[in-house]
C-alpha cells in the first residue's frame, strides 16, 4: 500500500479502537447521579453504599451491611462497558462468586441491570427518587417464587479518610 493511502487507513483504525472507550465514558458519565455516599434508611450506622464518580469509563462502588455493631456483609461493585460495548454491573459480594449483569434500562434517573442465569437476584435497579434519596432494588425468583428487596438510601456526606 502506498504511504499516502496508509495514513488515512491507520487513522481510521485508531479512531475505531478509540470509539468504544469514548462510548464507555459517555455511558458511565450518565450515571454521575449515583456517585457519593448513601446511608441505609433502615440500617445500622455504617450500612450503605459509596460510589466513586465516573472516571476512565467506570464507576466503582462498595457496600456494607452492619448488624449489632458488626459488618455482616459487603460487596465490591463496578459499572463499566464490557468488550462488546454493553454497560454492565459487576458484583463481588462477600462469600460469593463474581456476577455480571447487563444494562437493560438507562435514563436520567434510573438504571437496571439483568442476568437471567444468576441465582438471585436476576435484576438490580437503582432509581434516584430525589437528589438526596436513592432506591436500590434487587428482584428475581428464588425456588420459583418471585421476590424483590428494596434498599432505600439517603445521601450523606462522605466521611474524610483518617490520617495516618
């Protein structure tokens, strides 16, 4: 191929490779409303979720459930685009295997992810109800019975990191 024609082909190939990264950033940035610290409305102090703002095409989150002053469950989460460009929610709950859920709904105030092959839940939903109120919901079937669990959360100031 002559050199003059190779440069446009190379430039087009580089743009094609860069395209999915830009799409991932756009998708992640549309979930900026999820970023911040969220306390469980009906949980013990320390129960809730913390989501970092979108950066590099991902949102990273962590959740913790406290009962009787002890952490009884935690989960590490990420929202990003997968290799096919689909927005996914990847969950790593305490004591369980990692599970990936694919976005099926995304708008300005809610996002839903589904994995029909997962045991429970098969669906995860985040819905911003007010600027300071968030509803996290898990849905699915367990032993043939439809179930749903709501986790109402309220926005709280993020605690500063303790100095060493």
